[in-house]
């Protein structure tokens, strides 16, 4: 009579575990790169959305300002862990254009690990980026931007228009 065995031998189990371990080691850097790329893309989307909201607010011109004064402003500030984008009525440098300020009409946040650069100036702790928009929805300065995190292959660049 022959003995019927079921299951895996110890050798088969060890080979399977080794193969799974090798695949996990190879997938780690790919997953990290994908997460970094997703974070920079999400930041790009939020930055562009903020600029679009600021342009719409400037066209509505709720304060009735005349040219060349700012009808709306966008401020990008970071605390090192979180980056906040604020859209305010009036100038982005006004006293009310701060988190929970009286002139804030819209805000969003994204990972502070993604560095934000507009016109060659990078947002830093205590040094926000500001962009004022007149009542024709034209920004006061150029709007080229770069969002960076990790390798340069993950950078997001463009212009706010």
C-alpha cells in the first residue's frame, strides 16, 4: 500500500518564500517612485485649481477695485510638512490673507514634502509665495512653476494661465 501525502515539502515552501521575497525587494523602489509621482501630480492639480479659483474671483471683483490694484490674490505657504494654498479677495499680501483670515475665499493643502517654486522662487517656512491678479484675471507676474519631490523625473512643471 502506498502512502498518500498532501501539502508542500519544506523545500518547496522555502523556494516559494524566497521568490516572493525577491519580488517584494524589486517592487519596493517602484512603489516609492509611484507614491512620490502621485503626490507631485496631486499638488499640481491643487495649485492649478487654486489659480483658476483666484482668476474667477478676480473677474467677479467683489471689492470693486480698479486697475492696477489686485482684485484677488493667491498665496502658497509651507510649514515644512504641509503646503497651503490660499485664495483671497484683494492682495495676497494683505493682513486678511492668512489661514482662517477674513479675506480667504478658498484654501487647500498638499504634502509639504513637495517643494513649490513659482518664477524661480521656492516657498519656504516663513517665506510664502504670493501672486496678485487684477480684475482682468491677469497675474501681476509670470506664472511658471515647478513642483518637486524626489528624483527630477517626478517633477511637475508648467505655467498658470
